[in-house]
């Protein structure tokens, strides 16, 4: 399968970051891998790069074009998150979903990082496609959380609801 090695690298690098943050590694979900691969292929075929928000689905979605997405999702956004917490200490204990509801602009700068460090997240699936305008690396994770009638946050490395 094309991109499998890259998907494995995204899984490995994501899990390194989770372990360094004191969290358990994600387990690979074949269902989410298939969904992430389908979406990566769709985005490549349509030359689009956008999050897919599914009604009532508690899954996050991190999407990136270009090399080394985990460094951008985790390393760079962690620095931004630490600055955000200095400016807004009241945001420290918010989940990604809660931060999105309270301050969407702030969430957009740190959402990928929060997806990766979400303690409720348990699984990951990575899709990869280098064709098209962007070349996409979406990774998907999920956690068992209750659904609501509002759309879930889709950032293919997870942002679940409280």
C-alpha cells in the first residue's frame, strides 16, 4: 500500500510525543486507518485540504500537507499552547472541545497538539497521499466519549468531547 511506511512513521512519532507527555501510546485502528486513507485520497483527488466534521462522531482529525506533520502538530503547537496558558491560565484544564467552544481562534492555533495529548484518545489511523495539489497526511484517533447533536471536532489525531 503506497505511503504505509510514512503512516507508520506518523504513528511512531505521534506515540513518542504521547509517551514523553506521560500518556499511553495510541493503538492502530484499522477502521480509522481506512477512513483516514479514504479522506486523504479524496482530498488529493479534489485538490482540497479541509477537516471533515461528522455529526455525532467523537473523532479528531489532524491534516497536514508537506513533510513532518507531527513536528508541526505537536512541537510547534506545544510552544503556542504554553504561551496561550501563560496569557489565559483559565484555559489550562479545558479539553480541546471545550477550548473550541470558549475561544475558537485560540483553538485553531493549538487544536492539533490538544488532539495528540488528549488523555481520552486511544486509537489512531493514518492515511497518506502525495498526489494532488497538497499531498495530505491525515491521522485519526478516537476515544469512547458520549456523542452530542453538535458536530464533533475533526482533527485526525483527535479532539474528543468532554
